[in-house]
């Protein structure tokens, strides 16, 4: 945002903007809801509206974060993509009935991640 002072642009928080967490979290939540709605209501006439809302809400959040000078456009695009992908893949991975494949989050004192295992 060109209206911000150089001081605001160079403060410590400005260097930790990648990727846009608010946009990613909103995209994950809305796309998760749309995916679950889609899976449980395959014949619903509301499906296109649900997916449209799922796409527009995080885009609006990203726009507001961009205009507020909190993120660059690239931060929001990557955050949107990661959030949307997570929101779609998590329910998809959980509905598979493959006992040889496991997928679960892991968390420790100084790390967070995802563990996946496939047994041949």
C-alpha cells in the first residue's frame, strides 16, 4: 500500500507477511464447508452458490488485508491457494477407506506439521 509510511513498511511485522494467514484460514474454512456440503448434498441446487461464497469470502478478506497494507498481493494469492487446497483435501482424505494410508497432524513444542504413511 503506497499510502503507508516507510517506518510502517519496515517494522518487524512487515517482514513476516508471507503467506497471508487470515486469507489462508478463511479459505480453508469456507472451502472445507463447501466441500462437506457438496459431499453430503450432491443433488442440491444450492451447490453453485455455496462454492461461489466459498471463493468470494476469502478473496474479500485478502483484498481487505492488501488494502490495509498488511500483505502483498503475492502473499494473498499463496495464502488463498494453500487455504483452498487444505479445505478441499482434508475432507477428501478423511473419507477414503484405505487402511494402508494414514494422514494426521503432528505438533510439538517448536514444530507443526503433517504426517503421512503408506504401508505396502
